[in-house]
C-alpha cells in the first residue's frame, strides 16, 4: 500500500492503524511525505505510522532540483529511509521510472507515471492517429 499526498502525516493516527493492519496481512507500506523524518520523529502522534512503514520517502518536491534518475522521486532533495528489509538500495538498479502514454480514439493523450512529460509529448507524432 502506498500513502501519498495530500500529506499522510496530517492523518498519521488513522493511517498508522491502516498501516499496521496492512503489514500484519503480509503486504508492504510505502509512504511519501513532504516533511523530513527528523521533524516527524519529534511528534509522538506520528510514532505508530512511522513504526509500520517499510519505506519512507521524505522531502518536498522541488522543481529546481528536478531529478528522474532515481525511482519514485522527482527531485534530488528527496530521501529514502528503509525501515524494514522489504526494500533496500537495490531498488535503485531494480526499478526504473516509467511512463505510460495512452492516446484515445479522438486524439486525447493521457500520460501517467514518473518522467519528463513535456519531453515525451514532444516526441509523440499525433498526426499518425486516425480520427
């Protein structure tokens, strides 16, 4: 299960309960936060959620630090925190950012995933689509 924006730690008590149940069922929990772990650890209210996360990715996305070289992160200031052995630094070589592009019959382009969408859209030849 993945927790991400808004801000998961604004609902840390409820998500802590959910994360606990998810982990007890044998599934993993990944959480993205715009906060940094040092600040989250200062507040007891976040303890249960932090204790039931396998991988925390912290730090706000910063457009001036754009970086697609690491999986699941968009800017170089964001950090990985491995709390269990479900994930480790092998994710850097095992997983790559991917983008899915769907073009509807009427030419509407849907792009989903992690990557430079503007660059991708410039490479798509929409004139080849039959209307």
